[in-house]
């Protein structure tokens, strides 16, 4: 499951040798994220986000377990126990804000991780399974985040739960029974809150399990890289440790600084004020909006305003919203250009940029009230979203003429450094770039 | 096969979205949406500056005490403050004995059970108690307030956009609706004759739907007598109570900012070291061979 030149684990200390015979866990770690895993030497900072997503999950689990120690999953006291955590538990405010903002930062790094994969073609053979498992993690994250948002039992919690479970109500015939079954009642109540708490506690560990599969599947072909050219020999790789542990250490520092700025100085910026009002089934908020990370999908849901013959617009919106994520599962087979990296695909690159802007527009519209002109804008943006993945991408991969690829990873690295060396040498008289072909 | 299927699915969704867009656009042009009275006349909160603004802002203890006095003498007659306990008042600069006295003398009593008979009774609050609610339940609250339930104020400044400025603006924002014009010079009752404030409500352009059940709570300068010599103008009292309610909503604000500063300084140093370690480890790989 690795390259033949991968470094071998040889424990020197007798205790480690004893351990290796009984339970070779250090060996597993060494081969997974240690010196035993050779990684392309040319990864850029976009390759930091996988580790950062793992870090975000750890932060969520640690803060979440502590939150759970002080939380009462009962509709009569849930709101008050969260407030009590904020006020009377030592550093409870820190745990609560870290957990709430941690969810947002988890999504930020995961979205960047997904966009990295989309641009550099990481979903293509031989890494389809890595991509598919990643999407499973993303779906689990969405479910976990949605249920977590219900737990404080504020107004947006309650009405968000009502709207999202109401989506299932759009399914003909069985819709309403399904909604009732999900909620454990006809409207969100104590039964819903309890099951959401139970599942919200469970799913992060399921995510952790799928992450292990995700990394396992990744280690079979090894990591991709910005050129998309596969590893050809030992000169193309460096051991994960210390090279990428050092780089990820720096990345984690930057991540934690940005996270801390948000957590300590603007902890409520990403939340909605209405969630500081206790849930009230008799008073509907003026605008029900989910958390920001669901806005693009919420915009797609609301973009369908016209019935398609006997299919109601609401059902179309629900189908489209689920389709907008499910279509990503087919991506490895929709885009069959042999070139992975967007850097060598001039036409793809332009459309990819449009897609990024399109998703940002969808996100903006999803957070805005459901009125004009936002609905019309999200209709056009949602149309592009579907057209991009289902029509444009397959066509590009058929007709595009890619740029010439570098012969190997090492060649691309040396090329970059020699150009940089020449530029550096220009103003200085004594500098000698010393180009060389040696690995 | 996947690509052919995808093509038709994509064509369907994209096509129907564009049809929806065209129908929406035609409707938009044929019947442009009419502006609502809220859209035309609702005002964003006023600009007002507080000591706790900015990343290094802290609460002004004397202002919080003044704000607490306004809450005690004016707001607490109708509004509860259920997430705050008397003991929390020590953060405002009161000592233990003062807090005990404040609790004991509180006008509303804490519900309890008579230990001898088991009957419902009341007693003086103690510092460990949360502020007792002015009404026994929502039905009583609604019955006493023209069918509107006065909301709990513990979290009010976090439950509204720009909450501190909102509370200040709302309290000082009551206007006479007769002849009221917005910044564009449009007169409300001329533009929207049906939007006349109903009997029993009060016109306030800072309230989301412009008509508020609460009567103006601060009506005259000197309604409260401050012990620290500050002149109790309506504007001053409104600012003070807004500051107090910011504290009730976010009592740990100062701890949070202090902890944040220490954390970020630590992280900057750690990240700087991590960067140097990264450069050091990669030094031989970054050179051109």
C-alpha cells in the first residue's frame, strides 16, 4: 500500500520492539502519517486542509463532550442549561463559543478541501474511492451540524428543525409519515430534541471512522499533487514526517489564530440573533435561515418557484437540493479528461472560476430573505450549478486541448526553482542560481 | 451512459430554473413588488458609543450600576431577567453585603414552599437566587399588559442585531406618528394611510413592525436619581440600561477578551516557531537541487 522506497519502521528501544511484537500500533501510525508515508514533494498550501479538517473534528469532539456534561436534552430546560453553561460553568463560555464557531471553521476548511479536490482533479482515477468517502463525510457533517444547531432550542433551532424535516413532507404519499417519524411527533418537541442529541453525539464518531477509511483509501495510490502527474520515483517524494508534519504544524498555527480571532472577538458574528430567543412554537421568525454553511443549498431549494406539471415546486426544490450534493458522487465519471490538475486545463480553469463565484452568489442569496431580486439571482446561479457539473464539465473533458504536462514532479519543481533563481539573480551581481539536474 | 443521464438531468434542472426565472422576471416587470411600510419607515439603530466596544473595550462599572438602577426602578416592573442571579451583581462592583441587601430588598419576592405547611408562599430573595419574575406566568403577564408578554431581558442585546444600540434606540425612539416623515421626506400616514398605529400600541420606527406594545418607559429627565451625580437625562438612562443589558447578555465579555489576547499572542509565537521549523526542515529540498 505504499511506494517501495518508503522508509521502514525499525524500533530501536526494547520497549518499542516489545510493543511492535504485541501490538504494532506505532508501526501503523508510522506508515500512515509518519516517515513511512512518501508524499509528493510539490504540495502547495491547499494540501493543508485535510489535516486541518481533522484538527477541527478533534476540537469539536473535545468541546462537545464537555458541553454534553452540562447540557440537558429536554425541551423545558435545554435553552436554560446552555445559558447556565455560558454563565456558571468555569470556562463554559469558551467551550460553547469554541463549539459553535468550531463548526463554522470545520466547514470552512472542508469546503476549501473539497474545492482543492475539484480544481486539482483529486477525484479522478485512481482516487475515486477517496472522493466518494470524502462526500460521505461531508453528508455526515451536514447531518451532525443540523442536529447540533437544534440543541440550544432557540427560535432558529426550532424553526430550522421544522423547515428541514418539512422537506421530507414534500415527498408524495409517504412524506408526512416520514416527517412525523423523524421528529417523533407532529412538530419539533422533546422527542425530536432527545433523538437529535443522541445522534449528534454519535455521528462525529462515525465521521472519525469514515475518516480512517478515507485515509486508508488515500494511502493505496498515495496523495495527488498540484501537477496531477503521478509519482515516478523516490526523487518525487519526501517522507510525510518531518516534511509535511512541519508544514501542517505551521498551517495549524495559522488556522488556530484565525479561529481564535473569531472565537474571542466575534463569537456571535456567524450566528443568528434569533437563536438567543427561546424556542416558541407560536411565534414564527420573520426570516428562517440556516447556518451560513447551508446557504448555497438553501438557495437551490428556494429557487424552484414553479410547479412542473403535476410535480409541486417544493418537491422539485427538495430533489434539486439533494441532487446538488449527490451529483458530486458521479463526478469521477462525469469528468473524464485524462489531465487531473486544473493548471493544465485552460478551458476548465475558466469555468471553475465561474463555479466558485456562482457558489458564492448562491450562498449570498441563501442567506438573504426569500424575495426579489434574490430569488431570480439564485435561479440563474442554481441553473449554472447544475449545468456546470452535468453538462459543461463532460463537454469540456471531451473537447478541451490540455497544456503539455511536466515530465515528472521533480521536473516541475526544478523548473520552478530555476526560474525563481534566475529572477533572484538579476539584480544581484554575485548570485549564482546553480541550476542542476540532480534529484 | 452516466454522462448521457447526467446531461438530461442537468438539462431538466437548469432548464426549469431558467423557465422559473423567466416567469418570475415577467411577474416582476408586470407587477413590481410594492414597498411595505416597514421597508420604507423602519430605521436601523442609532449610532451610540459604549465603553465595551472594540477588541479591548471593557465595561464601565459605574455605568453598569446606573443601568442596573434603571432596570430595578423602571424595567423590572414588567420584564424578567431570569438567567441572571443576584450573586452575579458582584461583577458590577457591589460587595457581598450590598448584594445581600439588594436581594433582600427586591420588590418582587421569590416563590417558595412553606416548610411547615407545604403551601405555596414567597420569601425574600437571597444572593443565590435568580431575579424573580414579575408575573407568575405568561397568562398573567399578558393579562396585565394589554395582551403582550414583556420579553425576558437577560439576552435581549444578543437577540437583536446591534443589540446594545438597538435597546438604546428603541427606548429613545418613540415618535408621534401624526406627521412623521422619514429621511426622504415621505410622510408615513400619507404614503400608508392603513398603517396607523392601532389603539394600545405605540409608534416606534426602531421596532421591526413599527408598532410596539410597550409604552415609552423613560419619559422624563430625572425619572431615576443617580447616586454618583450623573445627570439622569432620558438619553443617559437609556444608554446606561443598554450597557447593563449588554452585561446581562454577555457577562464574560472581559474574561473572553483577556483570554483571547493571551491565546493569540501565544499562537503568534508558536506559529512563528512552527514556520521557522518548517523552513528549516525544507531547506535542503527548496534549493534547486
